[in-house]
C-alpha cells in the first residue's frame, strides 16, 4: 500500500510538472480583455506582467496574449459574457455582479452586507464556482479564476455622517443587489457604466457612487467628491472567463498549462487585493505613511467617515430582510438552496424563505 501511495504521489507530481511547462508545438495567439481601467494595479501590476510580458517565456514561446483593458476595446462591462461567448475575445475578466444579468447566481457571490472580510469572499467564491459554471457553460463560457477589487465603499459629493444620510441620495451602483440594498435605505440607486461615473459625479447626475477604495482613487473620483464613507457595500469579486468552445478544443497540455497559470495569477491578485482596501483609504485621505500603491492626495484630501457598529448592524439586517430574499426571487428557489448549502456555512447567514 505504501508503494502504491508513493507511486500515485510521484505520478501526480509528474502531471503537475507537465502542466507547468509546455513542449514545443504550434504557437497560440489569445485575445483577452480583463480590467475596468489600465490605471488599476490589478491590471498594470498583475495582468500585464503575467499575461502579456511573462506568458511567452513561461509557455516555452508558444502562447502570446493580446491583452487589453476595457477602455481600449470600448467595453462597458455588462456585455462581457456575450463578448466571450461570441468569440470576439477568448478570455475576459468582469466583476461578477456586473454580468449577473445573464447569470443571476453570480450576484450571490458578494451580496451587500454579507461578508466580513476579503478572505471570506474568496472562500465563498470557490464554493460557488462549480455551480455557477454549470449555468455559465449553458451560455458557452466558464470561470477559470477570480480576483478582488478593494472593498466597495461610498464616494460622496456632500458630507455623510452615517448610513441614515444615504437616504434620498442618488447613488451609482454596480449591480442589482446593491440597488436592493440602497432602495431599502431610502436612497435612489442609479446604474451607470464605470467609465461614465466621473462625469456623472461632476455634473451632479449622482450624489454618491460605490466602488473600491483604491479604484475610485485610480479614477480620480476625489476630484469630484469630498467624503469617503467606508461602509462596505460589497467586496467586488471578479472572474476570469473563457470561451468554452475554444477552451475545450485546446490541446490538453495547453489547457492544463493555462489552468495552472491562472491559479498563480489568481494567487497574485488576491495577495495584491489584501493590501488594496486600506491603501486606497490612506491615499484618499492623504496619509503618506500608509499610501504605497495608489495615488497620494496632497491638496484635496477626502474626509474619512467610518461606519458605526449600528451602521454595520443596519446593513446586516437589510441583507437578511431585503437583499437576500430579493436576490433569490430574481435567481429562483434553487439559488436559495445553493446559498444555504455553500454560503451559509461560511457566513452564518441563512436564507429562510419568504
């Protein structure tokens, strides 16, 4: 038995080694669009070096990725699944809530008020991906990796003292569940493409907008807002998706190599993600000692407003009473069962039906 176990272990090591290197063979050109902006560290510090710069050498000269950000391909976000499905790109990244109109289950990865940490979001994502991929594969795509944005918080033009001050304000949201959350608070959710939010804030089309602490910094939202309210609306989990027909036709060795490579890419993104939330806050409020990744504000520093315990408790109550039931209604009763099986054990929140 010991010899058999040792042999099986040796075989598994050989298989892993094969997946990490590619033998000589035909070259493969891949088109990919992965991030909302070329200014984001997820793009310039991870995707660009790993997918564009290091891929040829890592793949023994066989794979070249033509990598673009959303603005470079005039991509808004909600159409990403259809973009991949049509074969216009082989690989694309998208915030899961943004593309949940095609697969409502994706919105359940990161419901407002649900997760207490980025680590919890990642665990939940891994628990849900197999089920989500069954739905996505019907549309001709699948998720092969995830990445995080910083905590999704509120950039506001006018002072905010707490959650009650969101009432009556027009607030840009990034998905239907954020809309449910804000409706329950008496705010008016507004759906605006990410690239158009700066102008909407500048013109007063919206009073506040939800995005990552550092993502808003990278997009210079501090120029058109004054207060950073750090109640976490969600954590912004994103997925790398592939065209399923293309993926299944790949040489098995190439597919295994890419699977292994995207595991490394995902690890790099989540390692970076662990630092992004606080760094974004420190940069926006002008704290040079804590600002290492995003752009430090020196003149127009934002006012930081932290949520109280009562604010966080209110957010959790809205999740249980409104957000979760509304999501299940959109997604179907099956999603409530999936939530209770995979998410409830990790979060302590259970869907109890209507």
